[in-house]
């Protein structure tokens, strides 16, 4: 093969890497854990790993394909150096390097984006190269948008049922909104630069799809970013455009947008706005509180470790350690943050001032480079305005969310475009700024070095991407089989555990969760291999705990497993207790951990210790009903302190954040509390709510009526019977059966005494 042919081959492989990398958001392989993230990043890692050696060979052979010295590129390298420093000093360096399967945001994954960017700025030098790539990208964005739009009307399109807000192939609406912001700006750039107006039909059609997909995400962070990006674009055009007429038109358009949003906001409570996707763009009340809690924790964490931070991708450790009990007011989901939902605060808390300064310099260098390139006439006004405003849109939308793989694919595309566009010669012609007559050595194709690099890349891809993908697939298959063929599921899980993966925590979590569920089911202990499964899962949890000793959730999952098997393996109860205590040490104010430990104490006869815990925890957040509920139930049924227990149970319903009943079983303590307190009005009101909550409403009504019968409250019992009989004709016979059962139990107890 001649030198020219070798150069062409290496360049072609490099282009495959560049164009193929933009396909990453479209990848969706449902047979793995977190398929909307994990499968995408694995595909990206494989592609970059297999094509990057060809670029190294190309850059060795031809100097023109090497990245030029550029302030933005240097800023990106500085930020990566700051991240690497945070990894070295991280609380959990393993997590900082590899990330986790749900986010795939470890430094290892990000280095692939850096490699991809390097290839892009090395190979794509002129506008004609970038125009082809951007045309390709906006077609992909149209496909992404179309899937999201279809999903809006067919929520089960992608196997997993979508909610009101859709994310399409990115699943998360926040991700889709961020992705489409980039593409809307790229569309504007292409439409402005195109000479053939027939292309406008294509751009207009894709733009409509992208806008609809963006609106269907109902992302407030996305709206903030897009709006401020448009404002920045208008500002730049108004500042630098030579025509006063155009300036007036641009400013008038901006005024129209401001007035339009003002009208939507003013009428936000009307039927049209309140029941449409526009509601989320005018009502910010239901996300502020949880965000403020996370932001405050991030700031406190930065103040505590201001130099290199807590470690890249280590925010979960900080959040758990400084956990605010008020988070539980907004549901269990809002208590397990692994991001501050603000990229700036994420950078501050995880990478410290070193990372923040590098991150800030990266954006400052972009603005400097764009203005400099425009003034030197290397780029025209449309390109300059887009490259100035899009980073602003990206930065501000990240003030309410966090970065993600699809977002990285777009942000690194933007960085590469800025580096290329703000270098002399981008619009074509001779590079007047940097061109110098130099003697260069014509290197021949480095086949031996290329072969060695390709072999190393294949090994890394196989060990760090392909095998983890296979392990994840086997783990999901085992999860799907666990209730159908327990033995086959166990064998598959054990087979998966034999292969190394940096994401073994997901294996242990899935197996632990499944066994905790199965342990509560009748007949589980009759399975021949239940003990083998239990011991195997313990090994997984112990291994995971050794890797992540400061991860609260890891300790909690392990403790719950041992706790769930307490009746079958009582010798492990002391270890379960210690694991709960260890978990509490990593997150002292997290209520769930304390509740679980209190339950363990109640089950093992340590009532006083349990009561003390529950009494303390309820005061973590006095306005949270769940604390009063758990404390009251323990007082009432375990301590037989009826009046005090009844008062706490009743209080759980009257505080600012009342405990919401989720099952008919939970109605019984509340009924007992109202009976003890002789609160007839509250009892009557409670009974009207039962059908909406309980799947076994008839049985609960019957239990309530039976309790009233035994207490001699015949008129109240009849009220319950009359109310329930409308829906449950057999309520009388069900009640009588329960009364007989109670009397039989009481008789047996008396005889025993």
C-alpha cells in the first residue's frame, strides 16, 4: 500500500469514528441495565477505541491532521487535568474513574469524548467539512425528535412506558431537551449559510420536529437555556451587525418573544395553559425545594473540600453525608441524589476550585476565540453569533440540570466546531495567520506502531466495554428469570459474576433486591438452592462494599438482605445491625436507615431501643408525617402505649406534610387511633377514602367493623356496614368471620394463661 493510500485509509477510519460517534444518542439496546445510557456509552467507547489508533497514525504521517494549538483546546485539556486530580484525591477513586452504570460519567468515559474531539478538530478543518457533518447531525436530530413525538401518543413505543413528559431514545426528558437545543442552533446556522433555498424546506421540517420534541419534554432547564441562548444571539447580532434595519428587526423579534412568554406566564392559571405542556414552563414551584436542598449541600461540600473537591462522580457521598431530612417530604425518589442538578455546583463540589477555574476558563476561552475570529474576519456574523450564543444556552440550561452522555456528544461537537471555526482558514483559502514555510519530514505509514496500538485498543475495548456489556445483559436475563426459573436465574447470575466489570454494584443490587422480595413470600425456604443464592448474594454485596465503603446505598442494600433473611439465618442478624449502623455513619440524618434499624430492633425484642430511635427521627423534621406515623405505630402496638401512640398517629395526618396511606393495611392503625381518641368525625371521613387506596377494601372494612363489634360500638359498626354494603354485599358475613377469629384467638390466649 502506498503512502497516499495509507493516508486515505487512516482518514476514512477517522471519519467513521467522527460520524459514527454522533449516532450514539440513537443507540438503544434494551437487554442491559440502564439501556438508555449504558448501551449508548458502550457503543461509543467501542467505536472510539477501534478508530482512534487510525487517527494517531494519520496525525503521525501528516502534520495538517494534528490539532493546532488553540486556547479552547488547551482549556479543555486543563479541565480534564483538574478532573484527573479530583480522581486521585476522591473519596471513592474507583467510582470517580469508572462512574456507575446509570450515569456512565466517570473519567474513563469522558476520555473517549476527548479522543473523539481531538479526531474531529484534527480532520475537519474547513466550513465545507463541518457543513456536511452538521447536515448529517440535524438529520439524526429529526429522527430522534420523531421517535419522541410518536412516544408522546404511544407511551410504550420503546418497551418502557413513558410518562407525560417524553424523552424518546434518551428516555429522560431533560436529556432530550438539552440535545435539541444544540440542534436548533445548528439548524439556524445551516439555514442562514445555505445558498440553495430548497434546503430550507428540509431545515424547516426538521426544525418543526425538533421544536415539538423540545416542547413535549416540558423541561424548565431546557427552556431557560434556549431562551437565554436566543437573547445572547440577538445581543451579538445587534452589537456587531452593520445594518441598522437588521438590528431593528432582530430586536423587534426578541421583543415579540418576550411579550409572547409574558402573556403565557400571565395566563398560566387558565385552562389552556394549566393543562398543556406549557404549564411546566410557567410553574416552577414543585422543583425549587429539592433543588435548593441539593444546591446547599453542594456548596457546603465545596467549602469543606475547596481545592480538589470530593472527587469526580462522588456527589452521592457528599449528599448522603450532609443529607437534609426535609428531602423526604417530597418522596423517596428525591432522597437519593447523585448530582446537584446544577453543573456549576457539581463542578465546585466534585472537582473543587481547581476544576471550577478550569471549567470557567474553558467557556471564557470560547467567547474570546469567537469574538477574535470574527474581528479577524475568519468567520462571518452568522457563525460567530451561533458560536457565541450556543455555549450560553448550554451553560444556563445546566444550571438546573446535569450533564449526560447525549449532552456530552453535543457539547464536545460544539467545542470541536469552535476550535475549528476560530482558526484561520476555516472559511477556505490559505491559512494566513498560521501558515509558515517549514521543512517537514514525510513519515511513512507506521504499520507496526498502528498494529500495536490497535491491539492495545482491542484489549481495552474487550475488557472495559464488551465484557461489562455481556455481564449487564446476563444480569438482566437473570433478573427476568428469577420468578420463573429460580435455578436458571441463579446459574446465570453466578456466571455473570465470574467476569470482571467495573459496574458490579448493579449486579449485587439486583440480586439483593430480588432475594429480599422472595424471602417474604411463602414457600421460598422450600427451594433447594435458597441458601446458595443467599450466600452468593452476600459475596456480591461484600465485594461491592469493599470497593465502595463510603456508599450509603451499598451498605443499606447489604443490611436489608441480611435483615430479610433474619428468620432463616438468625446468626447474621448482628451483622445486619452493624451494617445499618455503618450506613447511618455515612448518612446520619437519613430517615430510611433509622427506620430499618428500628424495625430490626422491634423484630428482635429490643423495643426500647427501637422506640428511642423513632422518637429521635421524628424530630429530624417535625412537620413530616411519616416520622410521627412510625413512632406512633410502635408506641401503640409494640409498647402498648395506646393514648400516646394514638396521638402520634393522628398527628401524622395533620402536620404540613402528612403521611399518605398507600394500602388498606395502613387504615387499621389510623382507625384504632381514632377509636382510642373517640374522634368519630375523623373516623367517618377516613372511611370515605378507603376505596381509593386499598386493593382489599372489603377486607379492611370487615376488620374495622369487627373491631367496632368487639368494642360494643354497634351503631358505629352499622354505619360502616351500611357504607360498605353498597359495594361489597358480603361484608356482613366477612365481618362475622373476623369476629369469630378474634374471639377464638382470645379464648386460646385465656386457656394458655
